């Protein structure tokens, strides 16, 4: 009896133990969005994707196939739709993961042929699940868009040719793991950098964790101003920092369509003083 109770208790602990899920940011030439991996339910598939992200495999890769009211597909470094990493992984399905709107799923050409290509569902495409009729095309889900899905929708609305390829290139400048530090965030604004710079796509600020306890930013909001060559403020925003996040998207700045020139990004309200970063708009 005691053994059965212990087994039941351990099972319940397993059910209610929640593992922190990894998040990544897609930096594209049409804006940025965040995807949360299903590390716990799809460790093989999400682990493969994260391994490629760490290798910067997706940097500069396009979305080669876009179908309105269906999905956007990318991950092929050749841009042809037939390329991949040179290996395949086994299919990994879970009853709690379904191809619903906003999820990211593996593209494949049949069972156990996944590699680097993926697609993001623009609508509910549950017929692509392993346990749904017609069972002819099964695609493992391994994450979901948790922030700025409107960017994904905007990509889904682009004009395409007869092969569903965007007429104007839609590119992933990079995909990066979202970095968090233990709260409170201790970040050194004096070492902040902007990527990419020159700003040829939606940029982001990377602020490293401070090793010097006397020079760190410890707050929930960071204020950023953009100053032009005449000393005039052309853009500003207060940006919340969530749970020690130090990778900050500046997609709104990119939408301003600033004229070519040199600008200053000024980070305000830091205990170690303001920081200024020179950026170039080509």
C-alpha cells in the first residue's frame, strides 16, 4: 500500500513540475517576434532547433515559401526548399502539441525526414497532426509564437509568385536565444551594443550583465532616445525589462524609416550614468 502511494505521489510531482521553456527571438527584415520552445514535451525537436540557432545556422536564411491563410516556411540555407543540415531527426509527437494558429512545426518530406526547415501556422492546421485525419502528412510541433504574432501575419500577407515564394525577399537576419538573468537585472549599459549596425533591418540592443556591482542597471524599465545629427530627438521609448531580459528589440525605431545618417541612441536612468551608442542608418 505504501509503495502504491509513493508511486502515485511521484507521478503527481512529475505532472506538476514545470520546467522553464527556452525562448528565442526571430530578427527579420519585417520585424521581430518571439517563440517559446516546447523543451519538455518535444526535447528532441526543440533541442535540434536550438542547436542550429546556437550555430547561427539560420542567420540570413529566407522564408522561401509563404501561403496566405496557411503558413510561412523557412530554414533552408539554399533558399530552394530542398536544402537542410545534412542529417535528419526522428519524428517526435505529443498528444498535447497540435498544429494550431501560432505554433512552429517541422517541415518534412515524409516520416523521420525533419532537419532544419520549419513552418509557422497562420491558422489552425490540425489536420497536420499525427493523430488527425487524413494522416497523410504528419508534422511535429515544437514551439509557439508568444510575442508579436502580428509580424508573422504580416509576412503571411506578402505577395508571392506561382511557387509561393515571396516576390520581395523575407529574411531572418538572425535567431537568438532570449537571455535572462536572475532578478534583479544587473546590466552594464556602458557596454551596450546595437545589432545590426549599420541598421539594415529591425535592430536590437544587447546589454551584458555587469561584473562590477557599482556599475549596473537595476530597474524594471529602460528609457531610450534616438538623436539625429542636429541634436534633435527623433524617437524615444520606455521599454520594460522582463525578468532580467537584456536583449531589447528596437523594431519600432526601424519602422520610423529614418533618413540616412549617423544617429545616437541614448540610454537613460542608469545608476552608472547614461550611455550613448552611435548607429548608422545607410
